[in-house]
C-alpha cells in the first residue's frame, strides 16, 4: 500500500486533525489472513437448478430422503424473494453465477493423508490439528471449503458417548438422529437464505451429546472459505439431550478476494430438559478493502430451541469480519424455566455493514433472556442492532433485559438500533436500554495524561466497552477476539 | 381496490379548485392502495377490517348538526370547532388578538388546494386526507408576538346518516420569536363509527416556541388517523403533551424535524386503553442541525383486550453534531388479553452525539401495591392509585385546569382491572 499513489480518501484522511503516520499505516494494514492455498478444487460449474441439487446430494452419497429434502427446500426457495428489510446496501446477488460445490481433489481418508499444503494453511491460521490439537486440548472438525478433511479426538469423545462429526457423515451413519432433528429448529422455508442453504448445504458439523453427558472438551470448528467464487453453505446441527452440556466454538477466516463471496449458513441447536449449550463465534472473514471492494457476504440463520424445561442456550459472538453481516442468533424459549442469552460484539470498519442481533421468543413459563450487544462503528462502517423480544400469552413470569450500546469512531460511520418488543403476557417484565456515543473525550484525556498513547488508550477503552461480552468467551477465543479488535481498530481514531 | 376506497373515491360535488388535488390523490391511492401487513410502518396495526368497511364521503349535515360536547376549561384566545371536518361558526369563538391570524380555508379553496399540495402527501393516508379535504385552517402568529391564552382547535366527531369519512388539514405557523400555546382536542359528540383523517403541519421560525397539547378523546367506535408534521428552525422549541384515550382505532404519525441549530423538542405522552382499543403512535424525530436536542418520555397502559403500539425513532443525520437525544417508553400491561408492542429506534450518522433510549413493559410493582394495601386501601383502589401515578409522571407541566380535566378523564379510563394472579 505504502508504495502506491495515495488515493483521494487517504489524502483526505491525512488532513484530519489528529492524523499521523502510524495511524495511516495501521489503517491501511492488509488483511492478515489473506492468502490463497493452491489446491485444485473439484467444483461444480456455476449455476443452480434441480440438477445441481441432485449432483451435490449424489456426490455426498446421500440417501433418497435427504435428496428429496434438499429438493423440497430448493423448490420452496424458487418461490421466495431475498429479504430487503435489513439496513444493508447490497448489490443484487446473481445466484446463478455461484458454484455451489467445491472440494479439495485428493480426498483424504485420514489426517495423515491430508494435503500438507492444507495443513500448512491451518498452520498459518493457528488451527490446532494433529499434535497441536492434542496440546491445545481442542477437538477440531476443520471445514476446508465444503468437505470435512479431518476430525480429531473422535475416540475420546466417542468414549463419552458424544458424536462429533461432519454433517455428511452424520447423514450416512446416524440418519435417525439427523432425520429427527434436521430442519426442526430452522425449517427449510424459514427464510430465503435458510431455504438456499437447505437445498445446497455442503457440509458442516454434527454434534450429539447424549442424556446426562457433560462434553469432556470444548468442541471447535474452524471454517475457511477457499476456492474462488465458491459460496460456502455450512449446516450445523447440535443436540444436547436431557441434562447434557456442551460448549462449541466456531471461528472463521478467509483468504483475500476481489469478488464478493456468498456465505449462507444455518446453525440449529436443540436443548432438551436441563441441557445447556454454549455457542461461541469469532468471525473474521475478509471484510473487503477500504473502498468496499470484495469481502464476504455473510447471511446466517442461527437458532436455538430450548425445547426442554430448565434448558439453557447461550450465544456469544464477536463479529469483526465480512463485508455484509446478516445474522440473528435466536432462542426459542419453549421449555418452562429455560434461559436464553445473547452476547455480541460487532465491529464495522471501512465500508463494512453489519445488521445483526437476536430474537428471544418466550413461550414457556418463567423463561428468562438476557441480551448484551456492543456495536463499534469506525471509518464508513454501518452497524445495526436488530432484535426481537417476544413474550407469548402463556409465558407467565417471563423476564428479559436488553442492553445495547454503540460506540462511534469517526464522522462517517453509523450506528443504529432497531429493537422490537412484543408483550402479550401481563406477568412479564421486559426492559430495553440503549446508548450511542463516541469515545469519551474525558476517558481519552485521562489515559493520555497518564502517559498512555492515543492508540493504546482507544484500545483500552474499547476493550472495557466489550468486556461484558469477552468474559463470556472461552479463554482462547477471548484472547483472539481481543487481538482482533485491537488490530481492526488501530488507527481508527483521529 | 378495497371496499373502503371504493366507497370513498367516487364522483362528488366539490369546489373546482379542489378537484385537481382530489384526482391526483385518488390516482395515487388507486395505484398504491392502503398499507398492507408487510409494510414495516404498519407491522402492528392491521387495516384489514378497516378496508372491508364502507363509508359515506363527508357529512353534508355537519354545519348544522346539533352536537353535545364538553369543551375544555380555561380561557382561550380563540376556539375553533370543527364538526366532522367542517368549521362550525356558531360553536367557535375568536376575539381580535394582536399578532394572531386565523384563516379559514373552507371558503378559500384555492389556498386550501395549494396547502394540500405542499408538501405532497407523505403516505396513503395523506393522500386520503387530500382526497377527502373540504375544509382547513391556518393559524399564524406574527414574528415576535406572544399569544398569552391558548388557541383551542376542537375536532368533534358526530354521528351522521351512516358512517362518514372526513378529513381536515391544519397549518400552524409561528414567525421568528413567536410564542403560542395550542390545544388540540379530539372529542366525540356521541358514539359514532366515523373515519377521520387529520393532517397538521407546524412551522416554527427561528426562536419560536410552541406549547402543544394533543388530547385525543375521540368517540369509542371511531377510527382516527392523524399525522403531525413539525419543522423547527434555529433555537425553536416545541413542547408537546399527548394524551390518547379515545377511538377504536387510532394511528398517529408524529414527525419532527430539528432543522435549525439549537432546535429543541420535548415530548411527554401517555395512552390509556381498554376494551378493544388499538392505538398506534409512530414518532420520528430527525436531528438535522448541530446542537439539537430531543427529550421524549412516553407511557402506556393497556387493559382488557386493548393493544398499544409505540414506535419512537430518533435519527441523527450526518453533520448534526452535538445532538442530544433521549427517549424513554414505559408500559404497563394489565390484562392477559392485552398487548404492548414497543420499538425504540436509534439511527445515528454523526459521532458527536449523546443518544439513549429505553423501553420497558411490565406490571405494577408488587411492593408498592403491598404498601398501599397495608395502609388499608382495597386492592382495586391501590391499583388505580398506582396506575394514575404512573400516567401522571408524564403530565407535569400541563396547566392546572387542563391537568385536572385530563386526570379525571384518565380516571374514567383506567382499570377496572381484572385481578391478576
């Protein structure tokens, strides 16, 4: 960047009162995870019709019922139109220009056969596979583009009775579980992108924690979009039976791209009586460059169903990547005394746009939900919290508290809050509060008077702003999330 | 086309000057129709039932029909009474007040037509208002003038031959530094099921100050769709009290633009609903200039089978640095069949801002109830005391006589609450 002729924006920026060279360098930093692994992909040609859906299903050796399920979803998708209600400016997406399946050519039979280059990619990203996985104590179901290439710790998990595998494998080996739960939380026709995902989902993770089992380790999937112009459509299904508990981590980075890549994932969680699921995400996909060129389009449907009494589902997310984020991890609080939580940090810089939030649907009695949302906007980023808290008639004693705070860094960004509160039960208590402000001059001045540089001061203040969410993250994620925010925000002040 | 529009958009005898406006509005309505369930602005208010109804276009007997209305107490500089959308000379009263000009537009169709076109209607109900308009009024306060006693505008809905649909356009203009107190009173003469559309625009010049009270006590069976559009120049201040207790279906779009530096908007509102009432308030405040402020506190009580909807959106435009925006919405849900939907929205495009909003939905505080009962108040009375206090918190600042009237009115509307378990 430094060797190029400065663009108009850069020149303008250097004229800003507090601009300095270090700030410039940091602002123009390249996406660190931006590299492309050169592995031949076996992709389907771009386009989408019933033939493509059948081809995907055939390549995955799926049974007839699965193919039919996909086709039903595809037919429904054809009748739908993309949603326009989000506060996002998106050029129309040509769904026929996308290839709906790609996988590394040499299909590995075990981890040892995995292409070294692939492992190298994970290495660069810090994915703890092989011995590293063992050392880190994390079981990883790594998804490279669309096919699981290796799953570790299967045996240890199997001993505990936990099933952790790719969803394709689950379709073949545990069809009764998949048939019972797939689409039971997010129906195929739920929304435009969920329908698309249901038709063409490539792979993803399947977790089943049986009755009474506390999953012995934290489960983790590292997604990575790789092949050019290939949408990735993961499908994750996680079931915790009565009294089971599990913590699941999901993290994402993707190589640098010029064209927008489409990503439409569906995550379904099912918690039966007394079960508890903690789902954490750090999302750092390529956000596009400072002019908004490239970047991932991220349209995700995540929903947890607290089906059983006293069940608990907790979503924690740190969203720093993607050009477009459209994502509302939700909880359906069906069981009496069930609990839903949503903790989120979303950061938009340059021309990133995020429209994210949650839905808490209170159906059972004495259901409780808590929402903490922290939005940070910098550059020309647009950050929107959109949330629904709905208390149905039968939800006596329902309780919700929502806090959404936005922090603005710079003159050209935006921070927006669209909460929907619908209450039909007079025994419910629902509270929502939101604030928007820029980084306090007083706090900055205090830090600076103590000899702390402006960059560090901003970083400290932002860290404090997000602390409530970070403390919900598992340790290794918290460290990564903190670093991500620091890096993403360097130079945003001025 | 819906039965509603079919019944209203036919041929009718009207001043030629208004024909063009009406034709354009009808064309727009035929093209666009009324908002449907997928329209975000009408998410919580269904117009399905309304669209199935048929109305008579205007009340030809409005100028002579006897009405029985209790006017608000207290002195006034002028009282303008409209019955089913038409001005009633005999009920109105206005003395000569220096600096205050009241222009009735029913007899000046050219001016009314011009007013209906500028600005053009903002939505389908704005078009309906323009299509049905036969009368209007313009209230002007000269620059620097201070009008001491309030001006009252009384909108009376009265039973006519069949259910009538009527509309009225009101324009309120304050010159630079002018001051006015304005009371808008929506009241039913007797039970009726009319459809009323009122569009009011307020223009506040630099440094002008408008104290506005909107008391909506329309007839129980009626439908009332209102739009209040305020634009404030530099240092102008609008202080608004809104009380909504009437109508079967009431929708109020309150749009405020803080266009000049230092403009301020303060708003206190309350709705108290019972029966099958549905009241939808949609407030949109936009900070367009530097150092503008808004402070909004709205409270709602929904009892029996009623539904209260509140949407409070604050937008701070790029460049409107120094904006200070506060919104609080608190609601009491008193019945298992009632519903409250609230949506506080912030859209911030500038960074030197302080913006906060809060919304709650809950019920009476058990401890407060217990306290009152331990002092010997029966449960029913204790409830009424607490609900009255809840509503009263946003009524401070009303003139004592008016406050007493509003308190009494609220008391008749507030719970005969069913016992909560």
